[in-house]
């Protein structure tokens, strides 16, 4: 009973965001940039909605031909061929578009029996090979080496834990971190096997993992208990909650030019740290009910937030926010 309650509390915010939606605005669950052309931005939402902007986020157009009504919880864009996009859904596995989101096809062979109508919470694409894709599901991690034609579970050492987040180590793509409802797991051999990164993390539900892009070995975890920081590749962790009024963190972003600047999103809105996470300040004008945060890949002063009431964009590091138009 204790485990059920813990899992429920840990995932409550994500499930509320996914299920409640809103009547007039898009309920945004995931955001991704086209790394080769950052004027192109993608966003996944409840009800099978997928949005694309080609003007840096001023206007978003709905593109969901081939998608079902299931919620688009994760978007993965190929860094090497940005017209190839993968979308993970709550309830209908994985979709792929090869034309920048104009239309979609389901690619879930191998996921059907094991995942079926369950959740695909995270999608990451190998930066060097668009056919290598990893997804985090509520039955562990699955991988494809052929662009989604066939998926196989890669859960040795992890079992079938609910995987909420995935991240490549920027120093070596064979090293990955998986955030689950029962801790953080790592692999050093492209997911052939996994091990718990530290026993302390078993009591955390890990909603997001971010590596510091300027300092190897430093990473942050956004969890149901707050923000944790490691400076030794996960061997040890410190809780960094000073200034946070609510500990449930849905998303974290790190400024890749000034890595002492971080952002954290939760039900209150957006918090900002200017000292590497040692303390946090609430951004008064930020939107609330934040489920996703992302920084512009070339202009880190630009920040986008996905919320239950739509997309919001800041051009000044979170001081002020505007709502893009969604067609």
C-alpha cells in the first residue's frame, strides 16, 4: 500500500496535467526545438494535438494528421535530420513523422504487447544515428535501431520500472541516465544493462534529468522531493530546495552559456537560480502549472514554458512572458 501511495503522489502532477486539459487553451506536455533551425519549434499536447512554429514561437499551427486523440507526452527530434520526429503518447505508443510533423505513422511493433495502452513518457534520439531511438515507458526502457520498425526492451538491471525521463550524457552517448518512479538508473553501454546510480535515489520519483553542459559530472534531478544536484556523476547528491515553495519539480533547464543559471518548473510556475541551484527565486510573472521548460539552443535568454493553459515565451530570461498565438 505504501508503494502505491508513493507512486501516486510522485506522479500526481504529471497525470493531472495529462488528464485534465483545458477548454480553450492547449494543454502542453512537451516542447522541442529543431536544433538546426531554432525558428522551428514543436509542442505536444493533450488530445493528440501536435503544434509547430516556423517563426520562433510567434505562431503555432496544429499538425496532427495520423495522430489519435491520445496525449503527446514526449517529442524527440533527430539532431542530424531534423525533419524526422518521434512522438510518445499516453495510450498509443510511439509515432514517427518524416516530414517535420506534417503527418504521422504509428511505429510500435514490439511495444504492443508490453506497453499497449500505457504511457510513453520520454523519447531521445541518438545524435549520430536517427535510427537509434530510446523511449521511457511505464514498463521500462525500449530501444529501436531501425527507426521504429522494431522495438526491444532494454531493461536488464532496471526491471519494469515506470521510466519518466531519459538523458544522454553529453560526454558519451553510450552513457545514459533514466529517471524512474523509484530512483535514478545509469547505463554505460547504450542500455544493454542498467544499475541504480545511488541507493538514496530509490525514494525519488524523477521527472527530469539535466546534465550541466559546461561541467562534466555535474547533473540535476527534478523530483517529487525537489531539486537534487550531483557534482560527481551521481555518486553523491545534495538537496537544493532553498526558495522553492513546492518540492514537486516537473522540469529543469540549464543555461549552456552561464551554467550557474537554472530554471525549474512546477505547479506554482517557474523558479530561477543564479548560483548553480544553491537558492531559487520565484519568477512573479511566469505562468503557473508548468509541465515543460526549454531554452532556445542558440539564445539562452529565450525560454519557453508548456502549461495547462498553453505555451508561454520569455525573451528576457524569465522576467516577462507572452503567449504565442495557436491556430
